C-alpha cells in the first residue's frame, strides 16, 4: 500500500511542478492500465493566425473528406481542405493549414 501512496505523491508533486491541474489527469495525459494516452489541441493556421479547432483530441485521421478529429466524449469533426502542417508532441499541439496556402 505504501508504494501506491508514494506514486500518488510523486504524481501530485509533478503536477504542481509543471503547473497542470490534477482533476484526474495531467494536462491530457491519462494513466490507464499501465498505458499513457496523450490528448492534443488542434489548431488551424490561417495566414499566420492560429484558430482553435478542437481541444482534448484523442484521435486524428486523414480521410478522403479531410482531417477527422475526435475527442473521447464528443462527435468527430471533419475539417476539409486542410493538411497537417506540424505536430508538436511536447506542447501537445497539431497545426493544420489550408491546402491552398501551402
């Protein structure tokens, strides 16, 4: 039992040090059956300005219709006419760009 308390204490300390909240997850990192899952923020780059498409994205898929993004609890959203410009794993952000501006 003491090792569970030590792990919980370590996670809480990490959360405080990194400045994230501790409401069951650490900024999109969910511990589940020994696996780590990362949720991302998807942004659309429009002429140098970034517009939020969706937060807490758990799945991103390139389809014929466009880029399909979905969270754990919301309906999937398809963004057409865009391509993936950049994925920043450290900040948990995917940047999309309109195809005609590539």
